[in-house]
């Protein structure tokens, strides 16, 4: 009877150890899967960061182009004003 009790307890212990092993394997697989996803997200964030930086450079270039255009427009208006004044003097 004592031997039977010991065998029952050993069987239960083996079952518990087996369940713990399965839980550890499952947890390990889940962690590996999450690590893979985190790596992918990290790569995506890094790529988006590069894109944002590139867009920043493009915005700066566009601002410079707009400023140059505004300066050229101002210069053109000054020349047009001078031409208008010259034409007004010729007419009068």
C-alpha cells in the first residue's frame, strides 16, 4: 500500500514536471516570437526615422528654393518698377 502511494505520488510528480516543461517550451516560443516582432518593429521604426530625416532635408531644400524665388521675384518687381518709371519719363 505504501508502495502504491509512492507510485501515485511519483506519477503525479512526473505529470507536474512534464506540464512545467511544456509551459517552459511554450513560453520560450512565445518570447522568441515576440523578440522577432520587436526586431521587425525596430527595423520599421529605423526606416521611418530615415525617411523623416530625408523629408526634413527635402523641406529645407524647398524652403531655400522658395526663399530664392521670393528674392528673384522682389528683384524682378524692382526692375519692373524702374522700367515703369523710365517709361513714364519717356511719355511725359
